[in-house]
């Protein structure tokens, strides 16, 4: 029995890695699937910002980019604001696949979130609000 | 339930789980049932005093209960105490499912010929924080 702290997903996308890389790292394409809008400064230390339009107004989540290995690996860490405690790390890994591209997603660090994470309530709430009716999908053990 | 209440409770649980030794302590308590610090000492590379400190933190987070039995205190896993955290992580996981489905659509929109190929899930997502013992 273990206490894992990550979310892992693997998907096969029927397009070449370059196409997936563009969807992961270009602002206009990120906005199309990750948020309503996105901005990205694609370099380690650069900022990635997602905005979601809500009936209550726009909601924003920020991250700091940690890894940029074109066509192979892209990672950032959620961080509400500069100077505030970083939160979980999101890493995408791309591999060529016979059908196109194998994309791995790992969001890790849940078990070691500092107590201060509670100050990021709006950030967390943003995640939860995004979910809508899908929230129960994985709730069963 | 009120979101703020969930966050408050989960925050204490996360803080308690932040330490790897403490996670081992919790795992042992879950496996052994009610156990004293002395019993746990046999299976952990730390002192009994350190184990007691970890148990106190776990107790304050509501993860273990403490019951005095004669000279010693026995600790047991509080059933369901990890559910809020595991549910929260599961929710984030389902959020990723939704996002990745949209990503697939975004890449397919620019490559319509590939629409008949499907997305797959590795099926080993670690969405639960804990495999709860029992039925």
C-alpha cells in the first residue's frame, strides 16, 4: 500500500509530435483546450497564464515554466503569484508513436503541498469549478 | 459541503502527509490496526519519540485516533479521513480527462483525416490517495 501523490494520464494522439507540441506550447492553441485564453513565455522561468471566462467574470491560473525540450518535454509548476509557494508540477512528455504521438501527462506533488496551499483557495476553486459534472468520474476507488 | 470547509480540512491533511516518514507511519497504522508507538518502532528507522511526534500530527489532522490502553496509547486510522483528499485529487484527474479530450479535438480539427483514430487511457491513473482497507 502506498500513498501516491500524482495524477497520470497517457493518450495517443493521431498527429505528429510537432503538432502536439504546438498545441501544448502556443498561446492561441493552449487557449483552445486548456482555458479560454492563454499566454506563455516559452522558456524555463517564463510564465504561463490561463484565463477562463466565467459567468462571474474571468478567472486566472498562473504557472512557472520549468522544462522546455522541444517536441519531447514541457513542464510547468502552478504558482499563484511570484514569491508565493509553488504548488504541483505539470509535465507533458511526447514520444513518437506508430499512430502519431504518445502523450504522457503527470501532475505531481500533491502529497507535499505545503500548509500554505490553503491561501491558494481561489486557484484550487478554479480547478474545481472547471469540472462541472465530471467531478465524480474517478471518485470511486 | 461548504468548499472552504473542505479546503481547510484537506489542507491539514496535506500538511500531515507532506512528510514521507509520516506517510509510512500512517500506512503502518492502517495495516496494523490500533498500534502503539512502541509497536511501530520495530518497523521504522526512527526513534520512538519521533514516531510519537508524527502520530500527534496525524491525530491533529484527524487521520488517526488515539485511545489510551493502560500504560500506552494506541493509534488507529480514522475511516474515511483521507476521502476528502482523494476525492479532491480525483476531481483534478477528471479535469485532466476533460482537458485532454479537448486537446484531442484541437489537434484533430487541424487534421480531419485522422478522426477515426481514438484516444486511449493507460488505465493506471493514481487518482486515489490511499487504497482503503476493508470491504
